């Protein structure tokens, strides 16, 4: 056996270090991707809970007597089971025969991030929370409808 044949029989230390580094980068990337997928899954699940809460509240408002809607629901807040959050109702009664109703829901995810403008989840638009300047709480889960009376 020649000297070159013996040297080619194994891996050098540099090759082992490079292979280990490549494997570790791939493993860390995989773990990071998995954790982000879990976060996105939770965001989707909680969005569906929030959307169902908003729909339920709208059905409640639609079932109410038209002439009591503004006084009963405008500016009111509500919560739902399964989420650490709060909903807010806006009723625009500019037209006496047609109310524009907006129902919004903001909530906190498990990682601490808050979905929506109401960062402290108190149902009030505090200083610095109104990102678009419309003087209303906004969120990714909000439904706008009209009620005719």
C-alpha cells in the first residue's frame, strides 16, 4: 500500500469541520422554519376564532330592533372564549335609515404579539395606537355591514 492510498482512506479534520458546519446550518434552518410554521398555524387558528366572534356579534346586532342598535351597541366592547382579546363595535348613524356597523377584534398571540391596533387590549384607542389616523381601532379581523331600518 502506498503512502497516498493511506492518506485517502479517511477524512481530514477540515473536511469533518466543514461537513459539520453545513449540517448544523441546515438543522438550524429547519428548526427555525418549523417554529415559524407553528406561529403561522396559531395565527390562522386564532384568526378563525376572532372572525367567528365578530360574525356572532353581527348576527346579534342584526337580530336587534333597528331603533335600539345605535344606543345598545355603538362603542361597546366584547370578548370571546379561547382568545386573550377584545372586540369593539362602531355604529355610524349619519343616515337615520341606514346604519353602517363595523365590528373589530384585536387579540394577543401566544408569543406576545398583538394582532390589531389596540396594543393593550382595553377597547380604547390610546395615544400611538391609531396607525392609520381614522380614529377607530382596526385589525385584520373586522367586518363592515349595513343595516337598513
